[in-house]
């Protein structure tokens, strides 16, 4: 079956077609979810959120949209993970407000070499540790959310702050980081 036939069959309740599609795109869900971290949640929790997004892509894909399914699936998966991060920031989850998302990798990388992946994760951790020492808690949170692809308006809503305070925090962060890295070199 081609992809369109698989999607149609999956929508019709064909469990084998659903399983085939979810298995085919599970590496996408894994790579997107690996770019985020929430205190109190495991990487498996975020992966499950990503898989829910993938399932919604199967159900909601419009063949006539002119967008490939893989592009649509990526957007649905990413949005599902970002929504999970946003929910963790709400008042109901105030204990999790000190989340530390991992900077998202802009290109989808192959996870074929575990050693390279481990090195990338260590480098991301070191980078986040360095900038967390330079920035205030609010600046750090705003900066990492921005690096994860959220707009100023989305960050403002997620943190229940004015867009101006988010913009100011980003400006301060950029200035502090630029000064720090200039002094280092």
C-alpha cells in the first residue's frame, strides 16, 4: 500500500495500517520529543505526547491540502509536544515551572550512532548550564522557550506575562550572552 492508502485504511479502523504508519513515523516523534524536557516528566512521557500528535496527524490529514503527510505529521507532533510543555507551565502545574527544555535540534538527525547522540546531549547540557549561570531564572526560561521555537506571544501566554516583559527578557538575555561570549573569545 502507498501512504495515501495506508492513511485511508488507518482512518477506517485497520489496525495493521495504523500500526504501520505509527511505526514508520515513530523516529520523527522520538527526535522531536527528544528536543524538550520537563521536570517531573520522563522522555517517554514526551514521546507519548508526540505519538498522540502523530495519531492526530493520521486522523486530520487532508489529501487535498498540497502539504505532504510527513510535513503535516511533523507539525502535529511538534505542536503536541509544545502543548505538553505549555500545560506544564500553567498554574495547575506550578511545581513544574522550573522546567529545563533541551534546545531543539533544527534538523532531524539520525539516531544511528548512540555515541554521537550522547555527545550532543552532553554538549546541550553544558550549554544550558552555562547560560543558566549567566541569566536570571526568568530570562533563562524565556530564552530556552524561544530557542525551542515558541514565539514571544506564545511565551507570554504560557508564562502569564506581558509580551513586553518577555521581549525585554529576550533582549537582556541576548545582551548578556553576547557580552559573555565576547569576553570568552
